[in-house]
């Protein structure tokens, strides 16, 4: 059987895992996890990056908000990129590949999603500040599609590399 062959049972496992994780994720708001995911892991690094780019903006991380004298932007539940991570994890875990490739791919992919999402939030801050008429379109359509396209491309490339390595080992 080829590594990248997908059966119905594999697809069922993906949907079951994705459903379970997304269902659990919906209960995060109002728990102790929410400030960790939004404030600590998303808003604080975004404020730091924005201030590195332009210290005159004086951006502060206040709860779920990026606050500057010029404007305030909220980073809400769902904006931290966790749903994309859940779908990525669910897809990656059911793919047939050696476990070492699987775990290293999960780590690299998770870091890529986190990094891409930080770039997205920082970019949205600057778009809201300087090109506000583009904010809704980029926030609601372009940025999420770009994030999904980037991680889909990574997943495909990682699977191709895993298939090549596995084929080379079995020759």
C-alpha cells in the first residue's frame, strides 16, 4: 500500500478527530485557557512585533486587545489560528507516514501556522490603521484562505517528502 493512499476509514478517523477537537475548542471561551491562547500566545507577541516594526505606535497588549493611541483592535476567540491547527493536526495524524516524519511534521506545521497567524494579525493591525477599507475583505476572506493554502501546501510537500524517503528506504 502506498503511503499517501487514503481509505474511507482514514477519512472517518480524520472527521472524528477534527470534530472532537473542534467540539472541545468551542468550550474554551470563559475558561483559564482563553487568556493563555489569546492574550499570552497571540496578543502579547503581536504587540511586540508591531512595536519592533514601528515603535511610535506604542502598542500595548491589554487582554484580547492591541491598543495604541491611534486605534484598538480585538483578537477574539478564533483569531488565534487554533481552528486551522486542529484541522491540520487531524489531517496529519491520519496520514500514512513513518512516525518520526509525522511528529516532526506536526511540530514544523504547528510552528508555521503560529508564525503565519502572527503575521496575519500584525498585518491586519497595519491594514486597519492605514487601509481600513480593506480590513473586512482581508480579515474575512483573503487572510484565512492564504493561511489554509499555505498549510495545505506544506502538508502536501511534507507528504511527498515522506513518500520519497519511505520509498528510498524500501528499495
